[in-house]
């Protein structure tokens, strides 16, 4: 194998490694977006639960007077 062929093989491997890093980066970005969406959903559910509890207490208070 000539040194030129060896260099081309090294460059090809480097390109493959870069592509792999980019793929993993995209996977991590997607996971971060999914995690953020899940946290937002939990926060919205908690907010709705608090609002429901407040409304129930308000209704309960009105009827107890």
C-alpha cells in the first residue's frame, strides 16, 4: 500500500468518525427535546391539578357557608 492510499484510508476513517459523532449528537439532541417536552407535560399536569384543587376548595367553601 502506498502512503497516498494509507492517507486516503485515514481520511476516510476520520470522515466515518465525524459522521458517527454527528449521529450521536443528533440522538442526544432528540433525547433532550423529548425530556424537555416530558418535563413541560408534567408541569402542565401539576398546574391543572392545582387549579382543579383550588376550584374544588372554592366550591366547597361556598357551600359550607
